[in-house]
C-alpha cells in the first residue's frame, strides 16, 4: 500500500486497486476540476479498481447550522473572537463560508473564505459514470447503513468501481 498526498495529477495510470478521498475533500473540488479529478482517478485505477469517498448529503442542509454571528473562546494561544457567515447554495450547489478569526492576545486576524460544492446522489452518479466509474454502494454512515436519501442522513459514503 502506498499513500500519496496531492491532487489527482499524482495518480499513476492504470495501477491502483483503491483510491480514497477522505475528509469530505470531494466537496472542495469545484466545477470542472471535479470532472478532471474523476477522470484522473478512473485512469489511475486498474480494471475493477475502486474509488471510495464521503460527501455531505445536500438534503440535510448542514450549512444552515454553520453561521455564527460572533463568539469568543479561550484557545491554547489565547482568546479567540470568531464569526462565520454562510452564503448559498448557488444554483451549482456551492456554499460559501466566510470565517473571521481574531486572535485577541496575539493581535492577529485571519480571514478565510471556503467554498464547498454540495452534489446530490443523482449528480454524483452521473459524474462518476461520465468518468468511467460505476456506483456500487452508497452508505449513510461508517457502520454500513444503506443510504436512502433522507434529509436525516448527513453523509453519503460512495463506493464506485472502474468500468474499464
């Protein structure tokens, strides 16, 4: 087994039994980059090779609980004042999260904007098939419970196989 860190461009062609995208990384890959990534992964898998990844279920609308108008807390580096503003989703399912972090004791501010693309199972299935991958299983949790599409299921854990 070999772990590789990087984008899909580091995947060697046609030699991999398994590719894992962890930590909801699929949501951070937006627009055409998503399709390029899936094509790179499909090209990197041996015939019958498997891609596994998790992504959030858009029906659960997780982003509605992420806004924070402002709060303060103690951290290992001192007092932190933080706020989060959520915008979207836009028509492509992209949610934009703007985070303001003020490290009061260090007199330092970090502002971060992060974009996450929420895709429903139908879209993911079509994108995978368009890249040469077929969905084998979709689970709603790490215990292996089948995904039903309910808004109460925050995750989709997808297992897809190379059709080449």
